[in-house]
C-alpha cells in the first residue's frame, strides 16, 4: 500500500488509546510499546473507515 495522508498510528487497527489517571496512553499492540498518534511505522494497517476514505479520495 502506498503512503497516504492518512498514514499514522492513530488510523491503524493496532493503535489502542487508554485513558489513565496520568492522562492518555497510546499503545501499539503489534509492536508492543507506547507510541504517539502522529507516529508512522511500516507495519501500518489502516482501520476499515480509513480504507473507505482512501478509496473515496482516489476516485475524486
């Protein structure tokens, strides 16, 4: 899959946000460590609604 403007951890199926007493914690279940919503990794797998947005934007 080619790079897109949607490519970031926050749009990946492996991105798991968690609210804690200290604030938000962002975790990648695939990589097994904390991340940030704006980070990008090569293992990115977009969430279904992001795939739909990408398809829609390809056709316009």
